[in-house]
């Protein structure tokens, strides 16, 4: 038989969170920005306020096209589990 994967007795389960913000640019295309390793306590209102700040500051211009409006924002959770590889005898 092939290899067997099993959860370590001390197997860690780790959750990571990132904020994914989608803007519309001046060329009417969606542009995504991701902020990794955010706290899971960040609220929707805080995320929207950040998007407003980004638009007001006008410091990002992907493909030389300014960001002009908000489209969407969401928190994405990724769960990782530590595993140990063993071979069946």
C-alpha cells in the first residue's frame, strides 16, 4: 500500500485571515488588493473605512489607472493542519 497521512498527536490547526478588497479602476476593470495576516476581529465597517482611505489617498494606480470606487471586500480564513507522513509496513 501507499503512504498514509495522519494527524500528529500534537497536530496544530492554525487559522490565518486576510482581507481581500476589490476596487473599480478608471478603465472600469476590477482590481483586487489583499492584506495578509489581519486580526480576525477586524469589522466590515473598519474594512470599508480602509477602502475609503485608499480611494481618498489616491496612491495606488494599478496599470496606470486610478482606483475610483469600491466593489467588494471580504475576510478570507485559511485553516492549515500539521500532518505527519508515515509509510505502511
